[in-house]
C-alpha cells in the first residue's frame, strides 16, 4: 500500500510541484488548497502518514491548521513548506505541533530525503 501524504498549499504551481516530486518518490498524494480544506481532507483520509503545509494561506493559515489537526491527532508528522525562515515563525510552527521546517524553494532530491527521514522516525 502506498504511503499517503497530504500536501496543503494555496499556490497551484507549488501544489503541483510537491505532488510531482512526491509521486516520483512513490507516494500517494492528497492535495488541499488552504488550511480549512487541509483540515477537511485530513479528517476524510484516516490513513495519512504525513502532512506538508504551507504557512501563509487564505481562510486558515498553516499554523492554525496544524493546531486544528493536533487537537485530534498528535501522532502524524507535520512538515511546514514555506518561504518563512524567521526563527520566531519557526518557533510558532513548532509550538503549534510542526515536526519540521522546509524553506521554499526546495530541491526535489533533498525534499524526498527529508520526507523519507521523517517517515522512518
């Protein structure tokens, strides 16, 4: 059974890039367009192995989405994939329950290495 990953980003281009990269790695990908959609898709897919979330999104940002997911699931790893690189924002992500922080733009081989490491934890 393929490992299923939820990728949440408001940018069509970024969602497509993440999806293509993850599919090259052999993962099944569920996409969401913002934090609200991310929470909905998370709740609809009980067998997700990982969540990858942008931070700056409309309707519900990544930090709020992570907090919402953590209310019902403290086990699933959550990575942020964002242009934000300030320590203060990273700390907010960590406080919300994020397990890792990847700064955009990413290089696909490194991105897949990080995903693999997180899933093996």
